[in-house]
């Protein structure tokens, strides 16, 4: 069964303290892995798409990487405004629908 | 370029009633997906429409239904509302080739069933 697992469930960091969020997946044929950011009460905001192992994408303080079994979202010198829930989703060869992880709630303290 | 628009933003309904939610996708996007999001269950896929046809369906009871119009706008309907239907309902649109493209979400409709 296709599955996506995100860890940790929650992460508290001090402002400027870099860290990484993990998204591991077990799927039959990866077509794409997507990272989203979601603020409370709002819809997820698209961040990155990764298609193949070794691929990397960057945006401001965020960098996403992909291996054959997992993806990492690296956050460098985070600021309080980076606080949000970060969601990971995959699309597979066999299904149009996105398979979602449960998310990591990131809290950055000033 | 306008984003995905969902209406209404907030809704309060009584148990047993029915409700219709609306979603206008980004111009040019032909795929529309609906999700239910609750604190305990995360994002749960309801269904996806492409060119007015339901292309995929999640594991929800028949009380949940949807449709898509020729202009790609979509509606979802929930009949005989239950307390457990209280959730944030999200709509996402994608380009024609939904297999390889990202989905863009609306702000959601917060449904409260009392």
C-alpha cells in the first residue's frame, strides 16, 4: 500500500536554529513529490515539486531534497514567520490522487 | 492571475441538513480535487473531477457528492449532515496533465455542523 510518513510531528526551534523535516514514502512508482506550507485555517500553499532522486530545489530559507525513499525540507536560519505546518504529498504511477503525509508543525520562537 | 476561489468561507449548518460548497479553479485548470481536513485525520481525499467527469474517488459515504461544470467550476454537496462532517473543506486545481503538476489550493470552507 502506498504510504507517506512525516517526522517529527512537531518541531520547536529558536530563531536562527537550522533543522530538517523528513518525508519518507513507500510507493509503487513515484511521479512527483510535493511540499506545501499551511497556516492555521488556510489552504496549503505550494512550495516545491521534486521528480527524481538527487533533485534539489531552493526558495529563500527553504531547500528540498529527494532520495529514492525520502525527502528532506531543510530550513536555514528560520524566522518566526516560517512557523506553519509543512505537508508532503506524492503522486504515483497508478493513481491521480495525491497521497498526503500528516504534516510537521514547525514553531519558531523569537 | 486569480487563485482558487472557494465560497462560502464559513458555514454553520444543523445536523440533518444538506450543504453545497463551490470552487472556482485557476483559469485554464481543468482538474479540480476536493479534500476534507480535520485535526485528527489530516487531509482526506474526497474526489477529483476532470472535464466534467469524476476521475477518482476517495473512501467517503455516498452522502458526499460533487460535480464539475463546463467552465471547470465545481461544487460539492453533503446531504444529511452529521456532527462529524465538521471540517475544513479544501478545493485544489491543477493543469490538464494532473499527473505531473502541482495542485493549488483555495482558502477552504469551514463547515460547522451543530
